């Protein structure tokens, strides 16, 4: 007679919420057991480090232990959980100030030399698409689905969607804490603004000569 699955329990010692996996230290001892977010019931609370977890022990094709059909037996008390801090308020102000400053630059530039209508369409359309891309990526991060590549988010900013990206970051609280992404994002903003300034200057040359 084939033995049934082995039901075990342990403590979640590490958990990467962005990638949706972690490791459980079995109560009976032995090597830590890999657990993926898909092993938990759909709609269950997101695991946190310190949770007591029940699971069925399985082995991957390469022989490594992993948890299946997992469930949280005891949550860490809320005050003891490690909470992500809210993004600094000054970061939010900086983003909106950047949008306002760019708007003033465009307005002054339009007074000196009219801008083509497609410029407004480009920035407006790209901003809407970028906001949607951030929303999709935020949802994917919460449900452990396919993520929008960071390179794609940055590329949308370079072509003119960075105002929409700033609004999305603050409204959705997404991509505001990852320092490497923020550095790359603001570099993409500078690249776009410099490109806009260069193209505007070249477009104005014939009328100034």
C-alpha cells in the first residue's frame, strides 16, 4: 500500500514577498524546506517571516525538499511584523515638483515658439500607458503573476511617460522603495527632458536664423 503524504509543520524563517517564495525550518529539524506562494490557498493572507506553517513534504525532481498544500497555522502578531515604511513625503513632493517644472518649461517654450500638437499627444498618451503598466505590475506583484520588466517601465518613461510614472508610483505605492530602480528612473527622466530641450531648440532654429 502506498504511504500517504507526510504532513509537517515548521516556522517560516525567510520570505521574499516580491518574488513569492521562502524557506521553512521544520519543527522536527533537518534542512530548510522551500515553499512557494502557489503552495498556499488562493486568497490566503500573504505569509510573513515567523509564521508557523503546516505543509505536505514533497521533493523536487533534483531531490530537494519543498512544501506543498501549505497553510498558515499561526500568524506573527501584527506589531511584530516587519512593515515596509511608507515612501518619504519629500520623494512625493519631488516628483510632483518635477512635473510642474516641466509643465512650466513647455508652457514658456510654447509661448516663444509654438509646439506641434503631437507633443502633447505623445506625453499624455505615454503617461496613460505608463500608469496602466505600473498598475499591471503592481497587481502582478501581489498575485505572483508575470511582472512587467523594469526595462519596459523605464523605456516608457524615456519616450515621455515619466509624468504618468511619477503619479503611478505615488498613487499605487509601487517602485518607490527600490533605490536602484529610482536612480535609473530619474536618469530616464533627465534623458527625456534633455532630449525634449534639444529637439525644441533644433525646431526653433529655422525661425531664428
